[in-house]
C-alpha cells in the first residue's frame, strides 16, 4: 500500500475537462457523440493497464474485464459500473477544476463567477470535510463529479488490482455507460455480454455509505390538446 501511487484524483481532473453532456432531445444512441470522447480515453487507459478486452461498442458502452486470479472455482462475477455523461442542465464545456487544499471551513467563492458561493450553511455536510481537499468547478460550468468521480474511482481500483496480484479476486467486469442523466443509461446494455452475477454502481455519497436501492428514471409525458 505504501508504495502505491493513487491515480483517482489525477484521472478525475483529466476526465472532467472532456465535455460529455448528454441531450434529452436527441434520438440517437448515445444522445451525443462527444460522450465517446471520454469512453475512447478509458479504453486506451484500460488497454495500457493490460486489460486486453477493453472495448467501446457502437452505442457508447465500454466493457472490460479484470480476470480472476483466485484458485477458487465458485466465485461470482461482479460488475462495477458508472456513467460518463453529465447533466444537460448546465454546460460541461471548458471545465476548470480547482482543488481547495486543506479546506479551512470558510465559504468557497468560485473565481469565474463570484456570485457562485458554496456556503456551509447551505451544505451542512461540508463540516465533515474540514481539513480535506475539496474539488470544485470554477463557477461557470458543471464540475461533472456525477459521475466522473465514479469513473475515476473504478479506473484507479482497476489499476490497483492489476498492480497487486497478491489481492485475490474473482472475475470483475467494468461497465461505463452513456446517457444516464437523461434516463437512458441502460437502454443498450448487453446483459449477456456483460456476464455479471452482481453489479455495483460507483457514485457519490458520504464516506462509508452503501445504498441497496435502485433509482428509476422513468417518466411519462402527456400532451393534451383542446
């Protein structure tokens, strides 16, 4: 552990600068081609780690495998999943991430728009981050931590496991999806191809939190004429 250089922050800072905003008005899959810009980066980085089967399909989904290295024969295949797209509500172009090191508890004023202030009174959970580093956008864009933080965490975990074969595990499947923000994130997932017994979405929450529920983005649009 002491000899391992963590890569999650480095990856995250790079990933958020790639515009992957999805579009609810689009009928294509993925809804925007620019989501594949990050997906192609992920495939390249996974292949550089030694994951030879990392691939990007026509629908914008990335599949990859960390092979099992255990002698046990009945270990289930698990999947770690996160989405590459960001919300259509706020631009994801030109993101400038800022690391506020050793946060001292003061309100955080975002420099590119000083009217944008992250106030402790509005976000009481910030009190638990006193002394920690906090990453924000600069004030005019979305940061994209939902869910590029999850993407970076999975990529760092994959890197760690491949560098430390002494950690025994079963077959692990990685899945990076487009269009989650517009409710179409699993629309074109090939479940048989994925081949996982269990899946876990890596997303943002408080440290140590595990959720055992599923969010449904179903919606109904009703047009009444008359």
